[in-house]
C-alpha cells in the first residue's frame, strides 16, 4: 500500500516551489525616454478626445465669425470669438504643456531605479527610492544600506488589471488603467530579453 503521507508531502513540496519568472531586468528612465513614452501614450489614448475638442472649437469659431460678419456691432460675439480661439489654442498645446510639467517635476527629483519581474500570471514592479542630497539620512535598520530605502512594489495581475502595451523606438511601454505609464527602455535589456518581454506583452495584452 502506498505511503499516503509521503505522497502528500511530495505534492505539497511541488506546490510550494516558486514559479520561475519569464523575464527579470533592472532599468531606469532618462528624461528623453519619459517624454517619448508620454508622446506615445497621448497619441494612442488622447488623440480621439483631443480631436473631438479641436473640431468643436473650430466649428464654434467659424459660427461666431460668421455671426460677426453679419452683425459687426455685436460686441458679445467678439468676446465669444476670443473665448473660442483661446480654447482652440489651449487644446492644441495642452498635451505639450502636460509633458513639460511632468518633465520639470522629474528634473527636480533624484533618478530612481526599478526592477521588473514578469511571471506567467503577473508583473511585479519595484521602485528603489533614494533620498535627495539635501534630505536628512533615514536609517531604519542598522545593517541596511544607508543610501537606499526599502523598495516599493506594485503587482499587476494578468487578466484582472486593465493593462495595455505600446512600443516606440526607445522603449516597451506598459499602460495601467489608461492613465499610468511604465517605461521599459530597450537599452536596459538584452535582445533576447526585449524579444521575450515584447512577445509576452503582445500575447497577453493584445489578444
């Protein structure tokens, strides 16, 4: 008669074995890569909304201009035209201003390091935060590295979280909830790692 206890122990051991990641790599982001990532994101997800607003302002501007042509003494129409033109200008330059604000904020921060680990059912992202030069050193653990704080980990579940994949010339981009961008620079991966990550993201997120 088989040893049930031995079989059960063996099965539990197999279940406890950690799953090997499909890919794992460390990376950082330059200002140019971040700007390029935002441009790709805006082109993919912001184009439709921006185009709708642009067409609306153009039509309103034309309508108001026609009204002025038929009634040049209607002062309120001039204010309406100025409002439409301002809205048109704001719409055209909005995405560029947004990128500038983000880039400005990043320039004032210390560069961060990241680690991406991709499993068959999830993607783990760790952000290693370093204190700024002018900050007081915070040492929680006497044996810990004085310059690095505990990494922050974010986990995305494949099939549960709203994820999208975009690729541009410099990076592979993971989009969460169509609002957050995670930029994986190709320079930080070997050719095999790049192909593996791309194939996985395409298969899982674009199917």
